């Protein structure tokens, strides 16, 4: 271990200090017009309230059927995309486990610079040390707001080889998390479909 003056602590020998922008970039969500909102439809619109402390909640208030021409491709989310809240309880992080969802404003997508470090990026953002840093730099009187630009400036001790190896070792673990989340959502969908049928007597459960 060697003393690092920038971080004011010791770091492993051979490691460097890097801004998070060297590891991933934040891409902000799109500001969808409320004129496009539907009570049901093709795409679920994910807002900051859907990014919770325990992950992504797919219970949405609004759907969208027709995408505006200027919506960035990354706003059409896919499984294993990493999301973070930028307003309110800033720094809440979750990973996507479903398709046909859209990224709304004040939610950011964390895109790894090196795709082979996606797992590292996810667990880095979930760590207490990063969350506390983001709470410190967030500002706002009525509610906290986190600037993606400022969030990317946070400095950490970093070793790209270790980060890549960590991702390789833990990749199957993350795959299992995403798979379990998807299965849980499917069970929730079945429950929500079946429960009203049972309650109004359209179906019964035999002994």
C-alpha cells in the first residue's frame, strides 16, 4: 500500500487515481411530453420513483406507444442497463431486467467505457462510498439534485485489470440477479392477473 495525496489515504501499489468518467459515463433520460402519455401501451416510462433503494420497480404511471423521432437509442432500455436516480433520494441504483422500457428525465444510464467492466460499474455504483460521495455533492433546497457532470468527476483508486477480472469473476452472479428479478416480475404479473379472477369467483382453487 502507498500513500495517495489526492485521496488522502493509502491505495494498493500500482493503482492510479481516476475520475469516474474514465470508467463510465452518465447519459440522461429524455423529457417525454405528457401529450404522449397513455394509461397502457407498448413502452413503460420509467421515472425517478421507479429507481428505488432495492432496485427497479416496473409499476409505472404512464406508457408511451409512439416514440418521438429525436429520442436517443439508449433511452430504449434493455436488460442489464444500469440506472441511477438524479433527483430526490439521489444515487439509488438498479439494473434493468426487462425490455420495452423508456428512460425518462432525471434518471441516468451508466454506460461503461469498457463493456467488459459492466459488472464492476454496477457494484461500484451500489457501494456505500460512491453513494455517500453523491449525497455530498448533490444540491437543492427543496429536493436534492445530482449533476451527471459533477458525478463523473468523483475520483477513485482504480486498476483496469482488476476491474475487468472482477467483472469476469462476478458476471454469472449478476446474470443470476437479473434472471431472478425477471422471474419475480413474471410471478407478480401472474398474481395480478389471477387475484381479481379469484376474488370475483371466476375461478376457484381446488383442494
